[in-house]
C-alpha cells in the first residue's frame, strides 16, 4: 500500500520541481552547435575556472568575483593534497563558490567521492540539494557532460552520477565509515556550518565534535591518495571547530565583510547595504557573523546606567568632544566609527547627554557639531573639541578646517572648535581606568530621554563589548573618556583661577 504524502512532503516536492524548472530555464543550450565546436568550447571553459563557473551556473553567478574569490579557487583547484579554511563573512558566497569548485572537479574527473558534513544531517542534506539539482536539471551540464542521474543511486543526501562521481551528506556525530565509491575513498571533505552557537558555549561539546572530526571523518581519506579538506564557516567563538581547523590548515583564509581599509570586501555588497544590515543587529552579532570576531558582553562594563539628566543650565559648563576616527591601525581601521558626544559633570556624576556614533562622511561628522549646538540652544557654555593627536595631524588641518568653513556658511553661524592635541596613552587603560569605576558606582549616566537614539544605543553596545584586547570598536567609549578628561582639566583650570583671584583679593586687603 502506497504511503500518503504529508502536506510538508508535498510542499518539498513542489519546491524541488520549481527549482529544477528554474535551472532548466536559466541554462539554455545552442542546438545548432556542432560536435567539434562543442568540444572546443568545453576545452576553453575548462581552462578558465571563472568562465566555467559563469557559463554553467548563470543562476548563481550574478556578480563579478572579488580577488579573494579567485585566489581561493586557484588554491583549491591546483593543490591535490590540500587543507583550507574559508572563514569568510556572511554574504561572501563561501558555500556557493565551494559548490562551483567541487562540481567542476567532479565533472572533470579530479574528484570522485565528496563527503559534505554539517552540524546536522538535515542541514547537510539541505546544503547538498543545489548540487543534486544542478546535476539533474542543469541543461548545460547535461549537454556537455551527459545525463548525470544514475537509477538506483539517486537519493536525498546520497547520490552517484553515471560518470562515477558521488556525494554524501552527514551530520556531526554520524558515522562516516564505509563512505566509498567502489574503489574510491573520500577525496573531498567539505565541512559547512559545522559549528552552532549552542555548542560553542560548552567546551566539552566542541572537544567531542573535534575528536569525531579527527578520529572518524578525516581518516575516511586515503593516506596515499589525493584529497582536499575544506572548512566553510565563521569564527563564531574563541574555541570552535573553525578556529581549531585554522591551526591545522595549509591556508587559513579569513575574510571579513569589510577589508583592512574599512571598505567592502566584495563590490556586490555596497557600503550602504552593509551599514543598513549591521544597523539591524547588535554590535556583538555583527562582529561575530561579519568580522570573524566573537566577543562576549559585559566583561568590563557589565551594565550601563540610564537616568534623568538635570537641566543643562545647572552644569558649570558642557563639553562636546569628538573623534573623526582616522586610524593607522589596520586591525581597528575597518571597524572605526566617527563619534561626537555632549557630556556634563554635576555632583561627581558624569552625564552622557546626547551624541552621534556612526560610520559617516567627514561632512556629516562636521554637521554633528551644529546639531549639538542646536540641542543646547544656548542654555549653557559649551566647549567643543576634536581629537587631533600626532597620529591624526595633519588630517585635521587638511581635511576638517575647510569643512568647518563650509558648515559655517550652511548653518549661518559659527561653532568654536578647539583641537585636542593630548598624546593619549593606551586606549583600554584610559577607558578602564577613568570610566569603569564611575560606571561601577552608577556615576556614569546615559540620558534616559535619549534611550531610543540609535547612536546612544551603539555607544552602550561599545561599552559592553570592551575587553583588554579591544577586539570590538571602542571609538564611542574613547570619545567619552576624552570628554571626561577635558571636563576635569577645565574644572581644575577654573579652580586654579578662583584660587589666584581669591589670593589677589586677600593681598589687596592687607596692603
């Protein structure tokens, strides 16, 4: 008696048939091409990896590859015994490109037996579906390499082509033993999304999984044969399978959504699109998924106090401090944010009143001074400063002075801004030493009226992600420390002036 299909099974079949239809329609062939012309075209395509990918996978190959894509492909194609990790950010097509390479190697006879391993069997099968779909429905592959589907050996998660290439999907912990294709042992190990957030919270589970990889999976390869080991995934924790594989690999390829200069690593992802997407998630999530930088919250600044700010006229004065964020440090340059914050100190409490923290143009950054001036509305004296240490000079003179002149004309008023030339000691030491005690005692207060301000939210995120290594952006926290230092310097200067004035008055009375 035939088993009745469930609704979900019917949906899966419908989606599969739609995928096959899309593949057929996207891969038209030239019926008038002669056999000789066909052989020449195939030879030409096989000699050029990118041309091969673009011709056979038009449904996926919609953007020109970046240089790192091409370099990665050259390594995996030319090295017959190779171990590589692709710790590429999300949106950099690590799985898609691996599929291109794996299928070319298989269809040209370089690879015979692929084992795809993921965190679960269902996920491994899902990742393998596009391979099976292209072998079954891609008209260009069928036209040039023949019908691939082999009756009796064509199942979900495990299939073999008529040409003798096979694929099998398994989940973490499953037995890979017996993964053979007749006389061929596994010669392509493809790990994809092997780590999970839940497992990385438990070191014992990572240890067990890694032992399974090294003791059960890798030994499916032939010691004397050719093999390729390829891990695709992000560094989502300090200790995870990807980070362990990096220590073993012939080539660890770590590519973030932005390069060392702070620009998009791949032209497909515009700066505006990256900014927009990162704004939708927390800083911690963005660092982990897009910058291979797993960080934990609350190591130094466990909580941030939000509270009411006294009327601005009650402060002795206010400080508007800014950091234009040009940096010579390639480690932090890609994550640099411009910052500008208004602070005040009253009754030994540091109030962060309002401000801006974002990746913006220099012109937008200059406008922030005028926005803060409008926020204060003349209710108190504001001292405005811009960081201008030796690392940044002559950046201030060459770039910002002309912009401030333009802004004066645009806003029809002048905001007096002084450069802060202080040679600053270690950033972490300053932030932790000057601000952590204040925060721990509840004496660093963020304006509760600005709780919904995304710039203030980013500032809170940056404080919570501060570690001694400063592996996450800390430009906002650094800006607050700069303002705090300036404020205390001003208070000290005013106190000295008061002492001198008082001393002169007493001396005049004695004369």
